[in-house]
């Protein structure tokens, strides 16, 4: 090969390498978190529950139709809030009249990592009924499906992620949540012209809480365990969650303490949630 031919070959190779390096890795996967971005999702949640008290079963239904907004401030900082919210309650909760306005734009300060791991830095102080709506599981801590720690995702991959939320406040209220998420990338899809990875999920859930009651020294202690299954669509190109659909069941009891004998009230919950 002549010197001129060698020069042309090396020049072409360098151009090819430069072009290749400018292309995104086909399987690279992380959430886009650019400062100033705002994401909005339409959330529909329905929970059917049953409380078994001394007088028998007390079934209820709680429905939530909301728009969630996530405002990115740069780095890991995110502020989430309800932009719109409509609540319906029936059955044993028919007399509960939560004020949706108490939740509108109440800021939840979050920290979000590139793989979608979210932690609540500070939640707003809310009245009991508003907090009930805000904390319908799963919450903001588990809004986004976690992506593999490797930073890549392809069909057939499996990974596990465990999230824990452990909080308390000055009133003596405590809450603990643990979610063990088992994920699998099951394939690819195209939604409105956008390619997406299909991610299935099975989650083992444990929730405990303690709440002081107005009739001191009584407290209520909640203990629930259950399972959740769902499917998410994630755009690798845009680094965005497109949609998520989940169904779950929680079983357990509330134990009221402070009297001569603890009073145990069994409870069950079934929920279906979509975010689009």
C-alpha cells in the first residue's frame, strides 16, 4: 500500500470511529434528568379493601384520578406534586370526605438517581385524610421502575432492586416500607412511533406503621405484606418512562394497643394502578 493510499485509509478509519463514538449505545439505559424539565403522568388508582371488625366485614373502595408532575432541578433533585386530583370513596369510607385541595401542589422533595431509584427527602405536612390519599401504595418512592445497575438493558435481562423507606416525625408517627423488585426485560415495542423496552415486574411488599391516637395512650400499629405485578414501557432513546401498569394485594392487620388487651383488626387490600 502506497503512502498516499495508507493516508486515505487512516483518514477514513478515523472519521468512521468518530461517527461511531457520537452514536448512543443501543442498550444504554438511564433516566434523563435535565434541569428545567417537567414530566407529567396521568394516574388512575383504584383500591378495594376490607376491614374485619367486631361488627363484621366493612368493605370499601377508594379511587384516585390525578396528574403527577415531576420538576427536575439538576443533578438528583426533583420536586413532585399533584397538579390535579379527584377522589371518590364508598362503602366503609363513604363518610370520609378528603379535601383534594390540601394536596394540590404540596411539594414532595425527592432525590432521583440515574437508574430511577427515588428517595423522599422531605414530604409535606398533611392532615390525616390527605395523607391517606397521598400514601396509597405504591408511592413516589416507587413511581419509576428501576433500571439495571449496569446501565444497559436488553431483552432477557433480569435484575433485582430493594428499596426501603423508614420515616418518623415529632408526633410519634412511624412508617416502614420495604419493596423487593424482581425485574425482567421481556422484549421491545413501539408506542406512538417511539421504540420502548418492555419491563415486567414482580414485587414483594412489606409495610408497617405506628400512629398515636387522639385517645392517648392508645396507638395503632399496622402490619401488611403482599405482592405486586406489573409491566412498564421505557424509552431508551429519550430516557423516559412511557407508561406503567400494576396490580397488587396486601394482607395484614391493625393492632390497637393501650388498653387491657390489644385489639386486632384484620385487613385486606387489592389495588390496580396505571400511570401514562
